[in-house]
């Protein structure tokens, strides 16, 4: 059985959320894995498409623009919270931006 773009994105976003959750431990503001798992594949694909349309954000590693993009989406409060938490932890930046690049590449 072939995976759809949506199922692949959901799987990778789940992996990213699990990594963030593990890195943050008890200090995590919420259960990011549950937040990703609660999203529809279509919602996650739409967000990845928005990232693709704004790929300069990833190229420039522009946290403010990325947070603004997520803030403008209804129901994406957990994403905004995750972004704020990762932004404040420089040791997580490189891997995080690799995930963002993957999400962009998948919908390209």
C-alpha cells in the first residue's frame, strides 16, 4: 500500500512532535504528540503547502515569519506554542529547520 502525502506528513510531524516532547521533558507546555495526532492529514498538508509557498522562511530561518504564518491559522495554537519553545532552545534549531525543509520538499 502506498502512503499518501498527507499520511507521510502526519507521520513525520508526529516524529518531530515526539522529538520536541522528549527534548523538553516535563517542561513542555503541552502534549505536542497528541496535538499533532489530533490534526487531520489535510490540515497538515495545507500547512506544509503554506510553508512551501513561503519557503524563504526556511531559507532565512526566519522565526518571526514562521510564527506569524502559524498564528494566522485557526486551530494552530499548539504549533505556535511548539515554535516558541523550540525557538528558545538553540540546540534544537538545526534539526527543527531540517524538519521544516522536509515538509516543504514533500509537497514540492
